[in-house]
């Protein structure tokens, strides 16, 4: 991958061009688009993870905005998954985002993990 976007990462011997290719092919599940999930999603998108599946059943509330930095006032009362997906795509248009608006339970976890490399 000869891309200036990731040049600093690919210069690291621990990553290199091959590692960046692996990141680009990886699918990561993020359980929740709240405080930790929102930061994680942004960093993974910036690093070049190829596919992010973000799962949350909640909506963006005004009281979320001080700590859930992926969301903004423009998405108040909207699903967190949609808010997060739009922000991720704005940061890195190459990332495929699958927003899933549901609560994770023992009944649905196996289906949600389909095609996921890291969770």
C-alpha cells in the first residue's frame, strides 16, 4: 500500500507495508459508541482498519457530548451508530462501517461476530 496517509506507520518495523495491508483487511467489532467506543473507533479508522462494525442501541444525548467525542450536536436524538458511522467515514473514507443498532445479548452475539477478526 503506497499511501502517504499511513507512511509514518509503515516506517515502523513492527508494522511495515505488510502490517498496514493486514490492518486494511481487518474487521473490528466495537461494542458501544459511548466514551471508550467513540475514541477507539476514531483511532482505528485513522490507523486504517478496513472494516469497523459498531454496535449500540442508544441515541445521542446532550449529556454524552462532553465525553463521547465521536458525536456532535448535529446528531442529537439520532442513533449513536449512525452518528459514529458518519464521523468515521468523514475521518477516513476508505473505512467500511457497519452500524448495528441493537443491544448485545447472549442470544445475538454469535451472529454479530460473523466475519469479525478482532473484538
